[in-house]
C-alpha cells in the first residue's frame, strides 16, 4: 500500500477539485432529489402538526373556500 502524507493528499484534492465540481454540476439533475429513507415517527408527527396548524390558519384567514364537499379552493401567497 502506498504511503502519502496529508500535505500531498491536500494538494492532490485541491488540484482535482474544480474538475470534479464541474463534472458533478454537469451530471446533476435539475429535478429535486426523491427522498429514499423513511421519516422517523417524531419527524412525521411534527410535520403533521405543522400542516394542520397551517391549514387552520388558512381557514381562519379565509384562504380556503369550500366549493362543495369534495372540492376546495386554496389561495396561495
């Protein structure tokens, strides 16, 4: 196994950094990454509470209009 000291390693990393960053940016998708790991229980509960709070606030502010039982209108900011 080849031995290398940290200063040489840092130099090699710095030399290739721009090229690697350009390659990553070129091959990167413009779309948002899809979440691959499941949310933990606490995170899901917190997000649910935040969504319910935001929905109730929108209802109180008159941003949600119930057009029929299954059709709503939500006014985004």
